[in-house]
C-alpha cells in the first residue's frame, strides 16, 4: 500500500483577529463580523486553523452614483437613491456587512454638510443590523472632517473608518481611538509601505486588533498581479511572525473591476468581450476570487450576483474548517 | 532538485587534474552548480556521479507538450510555489469540454478555435477542445473526434473516455497526429489506457478519486512502467477546497520532496453547474498550479476574464509588461483635449489611463520609453528627464493634432518643468498631480479652469 506523506507547513505567526461591529457599550449591531486568525496560507485547512471565513461587504453610496456602470444601475434600480433601502437590499442579497461611502460631502458631488453625512450613517445603522464600514469622500482633508464627525456621532458602534493613509492617519486614528472604532490603513501596493503605516498607527497606541490593511487593489488586467503578489508576501511575512503584517486584509475588487472599461462598456467593444452583464460580473468575480487566494479577509463587492458566487465559493473553501 | 556546489564536489574524483579546464575539482563543481559548464568535461567522472547529477538536473515537474503544430502548448517545468519567488513559466492551457453526442460539437469546436481577444498588444486564445465520450460505441466516439478535428484543424484536443478502445479508435482514425492528451487512466483501466497512449505516443492523464495522492503515485508508476513518459495528474477532486489542497500538495511534493512519480503538470476539471461557479473554480486553478484547465461553458465574457487572469499571473514579476511608447488616445480626444505624459511601465500606464478615462475628459496620453520603469524610478534612473520628455513630444506627432501647446507632466517630476520648457520652446508646461487618483480632480479644476 503506497503511502504519501503530505508535506505540512507549520508557521510561528498568526494573523490578528479583528472584530467589526458591536452590540454593547454604545453599539447597536445585531450581528458582528470577525475576520483574521489564520495560522496557515489561505484555505489550507489541512495544516492549520482558519477560524473565520472571509467576509463579503457590499458597497453603497450616500447619493445616486451617476458614474457607475449601467449594469450596476440597472441591477440596483431605485434603491440607488436611498442608502437605507440600498443597505437593506444588500443584506438581503447576502452582504455580511455594508461599506458606505459618504461621497456627497465632496465639493464635486454635492458638497453636503457633515451633519448630513452623520444623518445618512444614522439612517443606514437604523436600517440594517450588520456592521458598517464608512468611507469619507476620498481626499485626505475631507475624509478627516467627515470621518471625525461620524466617529463621534457613532461612538461604540465599532465601525471601520477609511481611508486612513500616510497623509491623514493621525486624525483618523485619533478619531477611532476615542470612539471605539477601527481604521482601514491603505498603502499603495507595497509590502514596506504597508508595514510602515501599521507601525505609525501602532505608535499612536491604537491596538492593532483594530486595524485592517488595504494593500490597494488592482483590477483584473489592471495590475491585479501586483496586488496578488504583495498580498502573498504580506501573508507569508505574517505567518513567519512579522507583527506589522499580521493584520487582516481588506480589498476593493468591486470598485476596481466596475471602474474599468470591461465593467462599463455596453457597446463598441470587441465581440470576444461578451455581454456587459456577464463581463462586469466576470471581472468582479475573477478579481475577487484571485484576491481570496492571496489572503483577502474582507472583499468589497458591488454586484449582487458576484456576492452570491463568492458566497458559494467561500462555503466550499471553508467546508470542514 | 538542484545540487549545491559542495554536494557536486563530493561526487567528483577530487584529483584536481585540471583536464576540465578549471584549477580544482571544487572550482569545477561550483561552475557546474551554476550551470556554467558541462559534466562531460570531466574525463574521470564515475557512472554513479553521472546518474546522480543527471537526476538532479531533471526538472522537478516534467515539461509536457499537448497538440502538434502551431497551436501546440507546453506545461510544467515550474520551479516555485509563489510567483514572486521567481516566476511561473508555462501558462495553463484553457480547454473547453464538449460531449461527443452533442449535436453542436462541430460548431463549438469552431468557436473555440476561432476565439481571440487582444490585451496589452498580445493576442490571447483558447488552447483546445476536450471531447468527452458520451453515449455511443468506440466508432461513434472516433467519428465525433474526427468531426471536431475537421471543424477545428490543428486545435489541440483532450480525449476523455474511460474506454481505451474508444480512445484507440479515435487515435487510429487520425487524431494521433495531433498528439492529444488522453484522459484518463484510472485504477480500473490503466493497463489498457497506458498501452493505447504508448502505442500512439500521446500524453496521458492519470486520475484518482477524491484527492487520493497515493492512488496517483501507484498509477504513475504503473503507466510509466507500461512505457508512457508524458503524464498529467488529475487528483479527481470535486470543488474548490479539495482542488486547492490537492494541487498545493502535488506542487509541494514535486518541488520540495522531489517526488518523481508526482512530478507532472496538473489537469483541473473545473466544469461547474453554472458558468459563474465554474469561473470561480477556474480562477483558482489558474492562480494555483493547474497545467490544463477544463471548462464547460463557452461564455465569451468569462473566457476573456480567465485569459486575462492567466496573462496577469504568468507575467514575470522581474520583467513587467511594457507599453509601447507612443501617443495613446483616451476617449475620443479632439484638438483642444489635454495632453498628459507618463512612462511606459504597464501598471503606470493603466493607472493613469484608467483615471483619465474615469474622469470623462477625453485626452491625449503620451507614453515615454522609460524601459518599463514607473515615473519616480525612471526619473531617479535618468530615464525620464526633460530631454526624454521633449523627445517623446516631438517624435509623437502630437503637435499637428492639437490646437494648443500645453503639456501636463506628472507631479512627481515637477522639478523638471523649467528644463522641459527650455527643451520645448513655445510649450506651456503644466504640473499635474503626483498620484493618478487625483487626475479627475485636476482635469476638472485646473485644466478646465
């Protein structure tokens, strides 16, 4: 009888466990999401622990996003104009958590007040029980202004606040620290830059159990391989014991995939590209699935069909773990 | 597995006779380990040393060719588990499966053969057609394979049947000339399958059930004993978790444990109930170690995504894809559209072009030849200086296509603006944002103002 000795790799390090959402101490969430805790490479359950499955977040915007792909607009329909309804439907479609982007505070997109932004966050928190990720309008200065106000108004909810970058980490980390929230530390596709920002955040005494790292997503065909390899290297470093890489990774395949021509163009494209409805979802699913294989812990998605494909894939990948 | 210089030295005669042209046996061993010389330069090497060194020089995963002629493809010869450790060399063949009794068989074969899509200037294709024996006897199967060959001449094939007589009939009917992959020899039929594959000189896939690697080792030894040299491994798992575990174990066993019996490329039968589920499974197979990926759905959008993924994953991390340095048009640029310049590192190009496209302002994008370096790196290396920028502008012919003379340079090289102005008399040099993500805002508020 032939016996094959399966090579098993044991690692000294583990990814930190990070919990989003809270149901006490000011938190009103009816469910929480814990990610991380891996002691092995992605989904290799035969050699170690994978205590938490990666989570799927659906991205919503606080205003009708006029520049989104027609396929997404058709799919979400009138829910696009009401963040509370949009969030509710996203949860029905299988979202483990909601990522809300407060874009309308951007001077180019409505320039609405910080009070309005806090209102929107409140309405979404009231509409759904899942944890919330909140993004500012997207520039470091405005993010500071909006996220600080949101952080104070939602004390104890254990939101994840983004983006926290090298430019504005002091303000965002302070807001998280004082109000019981988490931060999303984003750096541009580079192992050392990611570590450096995590060190800076750690120096401000925010426990690293409250930090998610976003290594910056390149979409399929638009730099995916760089993100993929940087994530593999970050995860291997974490397993080898490098504390500054032992954070769960959050990726944005939805935004990146649907932003590209492949996710937007319905006409005037080569026949080999196929139909937009199938192409957009293919782009999002392929990007997201590849990132899962590299160690993604939270995926931000945009299309309900992608959520359902990824959910099924995760059911299979974490079977018996 | 490759031996170190010292390990090789132990196998040499240690006489320092210098006949090999090197001063000592140790020096010769060091050169051998770097593959800088050949063992046969040594006149007195023992047969034992030869055998050991030959074995060490054999690639841990055998290179296997499927098909013949122009569309033939090779897989295997991989040396790492992670692409950042070196690179992945032989991209997996993407094969579409069709049943032999499918009335659409010839049509599908033609579509598979004809599918073509272009990315970064490279034409991407599907690699083959798998004809699965369904219904009918050996003669019916052979006829189906012949019909597929007629509809798609030269397209590599995978012949799927558990019946060796059917495979034999198809190969004898002419398919052997195409050197198809025969799938699969199992514990039940390996003798007959191996005989057929050996007789026709075709590569043979061996299939165990439910990730039974020991079963694969037995099959491997059996069919090699029967004279088949080119094998592929199908661990016969169902689903993502099983595939990932088995494929990872096979790759590790071949690379790290030198398991000869398992030193062959892997076949991933990724077919799923829906094209979406199949896409997820095929994605994993491309990223994680498959040599051939068999899918069931010929959905162009999904195929395009998989071919793009394969190109991404199999790009050498040390040699990033470079864009052709020239003038690119983002959207329908007109004479008063802005002109931006960047470098020809593909990721730089795609990031900038993506942001410009997303901004909704059509623009001219000039790409300078920076040997594939990003803006800052190219600037530091002297490959993106004022002279290079001016030359790119002049050579591109942009001047005759625009009604203004304004050039936006990347914010990271703001310091070059004066020099560029000197090199390009009459041009107004504008300093753009440092990060591509700020381009939409820049085009709206600075350019548009």
